[in-house]
């Protein structure tokens, strides 16, 4: 998938001016939030469960090499083949080699964010093979010309049902339908034939379980169940950070993942797949492959933002993020949008290609508060901002402004004088109604919003007036 994160500002501006997109985003705002809040009341000790989930993910990362080795050992023992991909191109090459080896002509896929990183679908089609996405959201995006996903959990949440209805009418050649249930039934009818005729199924992996060499898949549509058990070949692709030590650990994380993602106590389907079909079993793949992908993850593990690898891809951070809710997922320009994307994209794709993303945050910490595995997202965004500043990736006026502020801030008397002058100047700019509509040298702040002018006195002055200390 082509990286367009360096165009965040222009894409965000365009999306904020897109009336249809804004209407679609407004319909979704708060829905996941309310469902999540209601589902958390079912847990006797949600905060304790979060602590346990954080500890599980951190334990896996702290000894990642050992858990990966154990996973490979147990997966091979169960009859699977474990392959390793260092780059996105390696992912595509391995999948195409597996397809060649088994004489595959048609491939069905369930949702896999890692395969989005490598543009796997396009590589499969370029090799002359057929590939069909079976997750409804991903299928909608595929038949719309491989439109990128805009959300980790709901890839097509940026589309209205009317847009989907028109797309189905155009692509399927069927009468225009308007009801959601009718549209789902139409998609089911189209996809069912592909389930029955596919040679290979490709899935992601919510968790790879070291203790058993298994992959755990979470879906609400059942597409992963059909896509991994009906075809004769199953390929599960996920990042190396997705390994967890034990089945018990996976069970703990499953108390967090569905609730944080969709507000469900448990998703409709949870598949734990281990090895190939054995004698006497009625379903399952004849050949099973795991592809464990690095693609920058080892570098993140050794960096100052390593805690981001604890992510379990629930999407809660973006569901609560005021920036994401207004600019939409496509503004971020790559696979992972929202607060977690503002960290992963610069680390995977290069900070020089995405240094605007860590700055696309109010640092309000709504994302950090709701993260089920306690990733300190604003702190990591701040670290990436510092890295971008040190590498001179930020615009020179911004760098000069920050340096000037730092120079003044280190001199208390000068800082006090400057803030007194600044407070009075801002009060003057507020005009008669007390609203600042234009701010010199800060047009980016006032172009889209008005600000209430300050009272004209600094905090120190107001504090001293109340007898709180010296001026």
C-alpha cells in the first residue's frame, strides 16, 4: 500500500471539507464509545484486567525471541510450516511461492492489516491469480478499486449504506437495494460461491499462541471460519509482536479485545486453529503455513516507543480521538490510522515520511485512558515529536519558534514579562466581543476556529491577587 502520510495536512483539510464524509463520520461518533462503556460494567475488576493484559503483552515483548522460538517449535509439531518475512516484499513472495507449490488459482482472505502493509492483494492479482476479500468491509473496499481501510475494526466505516448500495448495484449488476439486511444478504450470496471454490485461505492473526502453536482469530461474520477451514491451504500472516505465551493469556486478552473494539462481551466467532487436518477430522486445511512478519517491528522493539507493540488492534484509541473523529482514517495516509497509527506509521514507514502524524494530536489522553493494555500513547507521540525536531524534519519556523520559547522559558523573569505582554496583547486582539478570529503568525490555529481572548492577566498575576504567592 502506497504511503501518503506526508500529505496528512492536505488530506485532512480535504476530508474536513467533504460534506458526505463528515455526515458519515458523525453517524458513527460515539456508537463504539457507548457500547464499550456498557460492556465494561460486566467485569468485576476492569482495571485489574487491564493490568493483567498489559503484563501479558509486555512479558511477550520482553522475551520475544524465546516465545517466537517456542511458537515455531509447537506449530511445526502440529504439522504447520513456519516462515519468516523481513520485509513487505518478502510477505508477497512467500504467499506466491506457497500458491505455486500447491497449484492455487483462487484465494479468499479474511481481514489482515499486515497484508495491507505489503499490498498483498495487488501482488496476487499481478501474478494472474484471483483473490477475494471476505470481510464485508474489506470486500466493499476491494470492489471499489482497493480503497484503503479507514478504521482497524471497521474498514469501510467512512461509507454510508447508500454509497454501498450504489456500489453493489454497479458492481453486481443487481437491482438497487436500500436496507442493510438486504445488502448483507447480497454480499453473502456473492461470497458463498468463492468460499466453496477457493484453493487457499489467507487470514491474519489476532494472537499467535506459543504454548500450542495456534492462531486465534476474532470475527463477527464467520468469514474467517469458512476461509480457513474450507480451502485445502491456510496461510496465517501476522506481525512478530502478536505472539502471546499461553492459551490462558489469550483468554485474558479476549476479555479486553471485544469489549474495547465493538462493546461485545465476546465476538460472534472465535477460532483457535492448530496444525493441519488430522485423520478422522471432517474439516480443516490439508496444509497450514504461518508467516511471521518483522517489517520494522524489531526496530520498534529496540526504540523509545516499544510500548506501542503491546497494541491488540481494538481501535478504541481512534474511537475516542477527537482528531480522528473529524479528519477520518484516510487522512493518515497508510494502514494504521488514529493515535496508534501516528506512532506505528512513522516507525514502520520512516519518520521522514510521516512526521506530521505525531503532531496530529491534542495530547488530551483520551486514547491513553481507554487503551486496554495501557499504552501511553500521548507520551509516545511526544517522543516522536522530539525525534522529528532533533532530525530537523519539522518546518524551520516551527523549530525557531520552539527554540525561542525554550530560551525565554529558561529565564523566569523574562518569561514572566513576556507572558504579561502576551496576555494583554491577546486581550486586545479579542476585539469588542472577546473573540480572537485572526492571530498573527498563527493562521493555522485561527483559520478554522475562533478563540476566546484571555482576561488580560497571567496565571501568576491572578494567583498573586488571591494571596497565593509573590508576583
